[in-house]
C-alpha cells in the first residue's frame, strides 16, 4: 500500500544527502554585520530632528532600522571609548583613560567583539579607524587596513608610524607643505577634489571592494568602516562645503559657561589649539567659529555620501537582506557650546551619540526609541543578533534586542560616563557628575543638570534645595553600583 508520509520522508532524506546535510547550521545562515563607526559625530542629523546638516543617507538608514535617541558613550575620548565599546567593559579609575588606550595592554585577557566573531567562523576586517591604534589587537582580525598605512615609504616607517605621519591628509599644496614640515596645519580645508581623494573616500572604495569580494564567501563577515573625516582637521571636498550657505550658519546660543558650573568642568580644548590657525589662548573669532562649524557640517555630508555608496553596493550585491548595519559614533563633539570645542568633557554635547541599528530580519522599520542606552550595550546586542555566546562575566552592557523588538521600552535606569576624574550618572531625567580626588576618592566638586527642562545644560542646580533628594539618590547610585569603577583598576 502506498504510504505518502513515508515517501515524503524518503525524498527528504535523499535531498539531505545530496546537499551534505548535517546537524550543523551552515555558517552563511548567520547574518553578516557591517559596522559604520564614526569619529566625533554629533546626533545632529535630519533623522534626529535637526535641519542644519544634509544627511540623506544616514536618515534613510534610520528609516529602515531603529534609531536610538538617548544613546551615550562611556568615555568621551576616542581611544578609550572604542576600547570600552569593543570589549564591552566600562572605564575605571585606571582603565580606558584617554586616546592612548591600548586594549591589549589594559585588558589583555578580554575577549573582544571582533575576536568573538572570528572565533565563531566570521571573516573579520578592520578598515580605517576601529581601534584607535592600528597595531592594537591585530589578531582580532583576518585583515587590518587603513589608507596609506601599508603603502611603501622611503623613510623605513612601520605602517603605524607611516599612518601617524599622514592621517591629517591635507590636499592643498600649501597645507601639505606645512604639515610635512611642522606636523600641523589649519583646522579645516576644502580642496577641489573628487570624493575618492581624501582618506575617507579611499576607505569607502576599500569597503566596496570588500563587499564584492565577500559576496562569494561561504563564511559570514564582520566588516567595518572606521570613518575619520568628522575629526579635526575638517577636510572635505569643496562640493560638500558648497551644500551650505555660510550666512545661514550660526554660533550656538549658549556660548557661555553654564551658571554655577565647576571651573574644572570646562575644557580649554587643547586638541584644536594644536592647529596652525587656532589661537593658543582665548576664544576664536566669530568669523573663524563660523568657518569651523561650516567645516564640520561639510565633513558630515561628505561621510554621508560615502555611506550611501557603501549601502548601495550592499544592495547591488544582494547582501542587504542578510546584513545587520550598525551606525554609531565613538563620542559627541562640542561646536562652541559652553565656550568649548572638541570633546573631552562630561557635558552631553561630548557624550551623546547617534546610534542606528538595522537588522533586515526585524519587522519594525523606522522605529525610534528613547530607551537610555550606552555603547557597552553594542557588544551583547550583536552577539545575540548573530547567535553567538558572549563572555557574560566580562560584559558591563545589556543586549538591546528587547528594545529592537519593542522600541517603546524605557531602557536602563542609569548609565556611567567617565572623563578623567569626572564620573557621570545619566538617567532619563538628570545628568549628575562628581569630580573625584584620585588620591582619597573624596568629592572635589559636582554638577547636576535637569534634562527635563534644561537638556542644553545651562544651569548647574546641584546645590539648589529642591534637588537635594535627587543628588542624594544619584550620589548613592554612583558610589554603590559603580564603586569599583571609582576605586579599582
């Protein structure tokens, strides 16, 4: 007697035999990951409700994924922030301090995010600035690449040293000459060159080549693009400067020290003062301030165009349906708010970042979440999305997958941000900072900003009687939940 169920079983077994069926899930079923890591990018994009900057491609990415409106770095310094994010570990008194952070020296036993992916069969490629240092944790990657770094040079320099001598990437002959002779130059440039000439243009071309190459791979990939253009010097093709009418660019309304702010909370922005057209003391002129803001805007639009090219190639190669895309910055940036330029402060302009996560497998498109989020959350999030088991005891963050499924979730009650001896507790409503003496852990000074009605942090209310209970509660959280970060290694 014919038994259809048995016949179907036989056919399935034959099919499995023909494709070498086994219990192991083919690696390519795992999603790919494209990490777009920005340097110094403020969440001042169209998708974040700002109309000053032309950013159609990042805005489009947000319309496809989930946009995090309340995301913060854990350290407002590039090297330290990247180390914290890629290890999933918070900064401490003596760990992840500044740009000179090396993961392999400060946390040698850590299993980093790219290391975890490589251990699970992913091809991992570091393009551009991912770790701050080119020669940090090189074994995490199948390939490490930065523009110029591995080109032949007649000075006998290592790739790291050669990169260090070229990364400012001036294209105007007079600026090139100054740079070669003095290792400095102006804080911005708008050369009449094509998109492919500056460093980030070269980077985008490399990422596009990688996408084409990786399409034929049987392994999933973790592909990165570490853009640098939003970092000083603000160098971008003139095309992107021309997007903006200089007369429409304004200095921030709060170009003053916040009321009652601790003196030590205000940066003297030494990073910018190292450039040849920036005064060594005092403020920049109004005209120069407009030039700097103009330059910053131009670099954002430049990188946005390059991101558009990369995402289009992902689609052309039919990899967009199985590739998670994460766009994030290492920290924020000050454009003269509270008299400050660059980062290196505990103010929100230094610490708040754009974060967009697009996973094509999710039904929700164009969602916006106000969930409180920190960069150490990215490691456990990508681990869960890709079905990898992370080193849970190492990680300080929490997976954002529940938020991706339900953007209306509140998120965390509080997060930790650290810059120097400034330890900040950020909650949904408040931002509280203590400056702590490194010798005896005593509090030198403090500040509290009420983000319910003062998101721009113009008035420190830490000593106002009506905020006494808030200060007591946040002080307790800082010295209880984060005691080891304050006192430990």
